[in-house]
């Protein structure tokens, strides 16, 4: 599937829908409106950002050997599938490992990384490790709060992959359940009669759990002394909703007698101003307000990125000539070694994927459009001396 073609088809369909109920009699007004609509008034050019590569951390079995993880984690956290339930050896990203190490301190922490960075393992691994060390079946040890049921459903699938596949009868060493309001009465009774180690929910249902008599007799009683509270997608809780969630966290702490509660958050970047130190402080301040407990700036964990392609200085004549030839030929790479040596791939990663900040740290590049005066095609045209249309065709 070509994502650019898909976008164009969606725009055409939506444009046809909009036009079906616009009937302007005055030709001058109709001409003006048509001009604006065709110019992208309602559907501006898409912003493009390349998902970067992450600096690798240790393998699971290496962290088990170091004593950082329980030995059973090497059976749980593997690359599994229905066709390969035992799975293959698993390696963490560096930011995932940083989060696991931060969890062992018992202090609150937040992982702020981008899309596709595996944020959920930043809390799932420490929670599973804790249950493995202290034993399953001692009530609800962790409550994970999602802003949308779709996220809870997705995470349920991931937990099944790790904690069900590869184990006899699909019963792993740590139990988990989703309790979001989607369950029927039979499922609710089953969960309340046998509370899991890990409970997936949303903030509205968590409020109901704390207040409804039946859940208070079962789930609330089972969660006394709660060890972990996770707020996934922390950045979504703003304004009044943020205040509601903040008060909910305080009620959880009080109602569940959670005197040793460790709060964990995951988030996209909340702050984009100042340097890294200021951004960490900003995130720590927001998380402290939400959790009602101190989150130290040093426990704000960001992603560590690395280049996938070769570093190329495109201001040199040889590199410019290679880039120009690549744009003209539009011959795609047939293998990964060819891709990482491809001058156009290197240019795309440099300009659409990564940037280097004032400290020399590799960060994600800002999203930008392909077309327009500030678009990537215009920049590539200026650097190669080729027509912008040619450059745009090479990029897409």
C-alpha cells in the first residue's frame, strides 16, 4: 500500500462528499470557494516524519544474568507468534532498559518517547518482574489506566502474546484482565471473583470501581496495598480532564491504602521548549501534579536514537553528484545493505528523520510537508539543481 496514494484517495472522496451539498449560485463566490478548496483549505499537505531507529540495549537473558530481571522473564519476553509460541530471543531498546532500571529504584518515573518506540514494555516488564519475584495470586498488584478502550484492547493482545503463548494451556505465571466496561456480566463476575495480578482499565471505570458497592467488595479489597499505578499516554490528560485524573489518583492512593505506590507514566513529548534539562523538568512538574507525588527530572526517560543510513555530507561535490544521479534514476534499493548506503535514503533520514540539537544529541526531526516553499521536495531541488517535480517523484 502506498500511503501517499491512500491519502489522495481519501482527499478525493472527502472532497466529493463536501462538494455534494455546496451549491453556490453566484459565479464569483463559487469560483473563489472552488479555488480555496482546490488549494487545500480543508486538507493541507500531510506532514511527514520518518520513524527513527533506536539505540539497542541488552538482551533479556543478559539482564536476567545480571540479576536485574527474574529468570522466568527470559521465557515470557520473547518474540512470539501463533506459529512460534516459544519465540525467539528478545532485545530491548536502550530507553526500555533505562526504564526497567529506573523501576528497580522504586521511584516514580515517566518514559517520553515517540510512536513505535515500545513504551508499554517500560511498565509491563517491571510489573511482571515484580509479580514473579513476589508470587502471583496475592490480589491486584498493578492497575494500568488507558485514555481509550482501543489502547487497552491492544495491550490486552500484547499481554496474551507474552503471558499466554508458550505456556501450558495458555496460562502464564502472571494473570491479567481487562475491565473497561466492554465486558458482559459473566466476564465481570469472573474477574471480580478471581482478581488478576494486573488490571487494565480506563479512568472512568476506575472511578466506578472505587465507588460501586460490588466492585468495592471485590476488586478494591483485592487491590489493597497496590504496588503500581500506570497512566498510559500521560499527555492526553489536560485541563479539566487532567484535574479529574489527578484527583482520581489521590483517591486511589487513599482508598487502596497504597503507601508504597510506584507511579509510572508514558507519554509523547509534553514539552518542546528549552534544552533537554528544561524539558525533563517540565515533564516532571506535570507528572508530579498528576501523581500527587514527586517525580524527579532524572526519572524522565527519553529515547536514544541512532542513524540507520551512512552519514553523508551533501555539501561536497561527490555526494551531491551521487544524490543527483539517484534522484534521476529513481532506482530503489533491493537489499538492506544497499538501502543504508543509498544517498537518497541518507538524505531523507537526515532531513525528515533526525536532527542534532545544541548538545550534539540526535533527536527526531520536526514533521514537514513534501511540497511547498518549506517542503522537502523544494529543499532537495535546491541541493541537486533538479526540478521540484522530479524531486517530489523520487521522494514518494
